[in-house]
């Protein structure tokens, strides 16, 4: 087994730990660890001298569990210090690092975007804009459900324009980043700096633009940014989870501007396209999976292409460790667990939303936007609380579900619901019985 493969396994474990612990703790305690040896029965992990005692005392069990889960068999865990490691293995190269990076951060390009019926329009529109910025379709507005390649296309445009026009000033932000930067600039009383930045670009891409809906001052500022750039004939590209007309609480003047150029949607891919995408993804992963396995994956992953990455990692970890060839039966066995987990998590989140929606008569879109109405706030607190109590999602991942930047939102919600339960026994019974039904 190579250093590279050891690093992959560690990376998988880190991802699991990030679901449980806050990012700073993971960075502090787990990121420095290195897998140095692994066989069918045990894994040896080195940790800096000054951290080992603490990690061993605090986290030994969870580490052992996570390594066992990733490796797929119950493994012994041996912790050693980095000094002990140095005696075992002196060599380690930079090269490994960069190869590793490219595998895990594959660049999003047109070249590795697989085209089919459901995304053809969006892809060709994106390509046209990339090759002729501000000539044909301005603005370009892409929309479709999560995990179907909008961000991939946006980055493809960035990469392509960079190649053709290295001199262009290209700015990519998410709706959330735009919002946060604006708020910060206003609070620092430096709106000019903000404007300078956003109004001096050749190409502006705003991903998940739906985030600005419902926020008056942000929409106002974006409107002027848009108009300024548009008048100077600069290219604007937007992506959203739904069509402009369906973005709730978005000002009409923005809606009408968003459809002035070209609007293209991405639909969920059919089976054939999923197989093709998964083939491409598995090749990028250094895997040539046979058709039977690809079809099996494509039958199980239907709504969100992003899930393929988790499935491939699971397979990779298994084959790395056991050295077993990845035939159909092996793949099926390894992936069954993965799909069962993914499904149950997804359905639990779905049910939590439904429960909060029904109880307060609001929609989940309302909850995800920054709304100040008491019902919406209460519903959001409840949904966050339920998701936290019934899934393994980290606080940060939950915050993201609600378009919030950090985990303090989640902590607030939990405090809010706990207090409410204390004061209202009936509410408490309702919540507890929902949770125990879910677990049943
Ligand atoms: P969105 O922004 O729509 O939520 P992303 O662009 O983040 O989705 O895509 C999710 C994942 O699926 C990414 O890893 C992306 O590369 C992959 N993906 C989606 N569609 C395709 C496609 N047609 N070809 C290759 N990869 C795709
Ligand atoms: Mg995206």
C-alpha cells in the first residue's frame, strides 16, 4: 500500500469525524495524524508527540470505530508518536501530495461534464457564454435541483474564460457570500470598497442567487450591481435552485432582469446519462468499473449526482484494504450499507421538515431564507432541532441546509427548543413522540 492510499483512508476518516466534531477540533487533533501501516487486522496511526496522549485518552474509541467502518472490518488501532514513525518510515514526497490533490479536487471543466438530454441546453448555453462572453446571452441564468451540475458548469465557464482571456477580471461568489460581504461592508461603513469590487469585473458569476431573496438591502445592491455591469456590457451568470419566476420574495425588477438573456434548466438525468456520468467519475477516481456495477450505482443514485463521490470512496477504501478485485458482488455488498445509510438520512431530514412545516404552516423554503416572522423562526428552530437529534449531520452541515454560515444557528435552535419543551409539556410530548417514531 502506498502513502497516497494511506492518505485517502485518513481523508475518509476525517470526513466522518467532521460530521461529529467541529472543524477546529478536527483540524487540531485529527488532521496531523498519519496512517503508517495497515493490514487485515490492525491499523497504525502516528500522531505528533504533544497530541498523542490527549487523543488517546479522549478519542481512541471513536477513532477505532471510524477506521473500522471505513476499512469495513473490525480493526485494531495502534497509536504511535511521530518520532516512533520516523524510525519506521523515513521517506515522504511532495509529489504524492499534488497527485492526491488533483484526485480529490478534480477541476470542473466542460471536458469532464457529461452531456445528455436533461442538461444539454444548460451545457451548450454555458459553453456559448464561455466562448463569447457578453456577446450573446446576457445574463445567463441556470437553474435546477441540487446536485445536478450547476456549480460544475459555472466553474467550467470560469476555467474556459480564464484560458481564452487571461486578462479578464472574473469574480465567482455565492449568493450567500455576496450577502455577507455586503453586510460587512455596510457595518464597516465601506460600501464603496464593496462596489469597487463588484462593479469592476468583466464576468460576474453568482451561484445560488436564490439566497438573496427576501433581503431588501441585498436585493437593492444586487440590482445596481447588475445594472451597472449590464450597461457596461459585462457578462453576468447566475445559478439558482428554481426558475426566476419561482423564487419567492424576489423583487419583480430582478425577476424581469434575470430572464432578459438566456434561461436554461437542468433536469434530473435519466438512467443512461447517470451511467455515463458515473463512468466518467469513476475513471477520474482511478477506477474502471464494469457496466454491471455502473448500472447498479445508477439505479440507486437517482436524484443527486453528488452522492456518487461517497459511493466511490467507500468502494475504493474497501478494495484498497482488502486487495479484493471489485467485482459486482463485492460492490453490491459494500454499497448496500452506503445506500441504506444515505436513504435513511435523506428520509429522516424529509420527515423533520414535513413535521415542522405542518406544525407551523410554513414551507421549508421559508425556513431556509432569512425571514423574521415568528412562525417561520419557530419552524426553523424545530426543524434544526429534529435534524440534529435524529441524524449524524454535523452542526455545520445542518447550518448549511438552512443557508446559514456557521453552527451557532444550530446551537441557538437547540437551546430555543429545549426551553420551549421545558415550559410546554404538550409540545415536549409531541416532539419526543415524533423522534421515537422515527427511531422505531
Ligand atoms: P449543483 O451546483 O447543481 O448542486 P454540482 O455542480 O455541485 O451541483 O454537482 C454535484 C456533483 O455532480 C459534482 O461533483 C459534479 O461534478 C457532478 N456532476 C453533475 N452533473 C454532472 C455531469 N453532467 N457530468 C459530470 N459530473 C457531473
Ligand atoms: Mg451548486
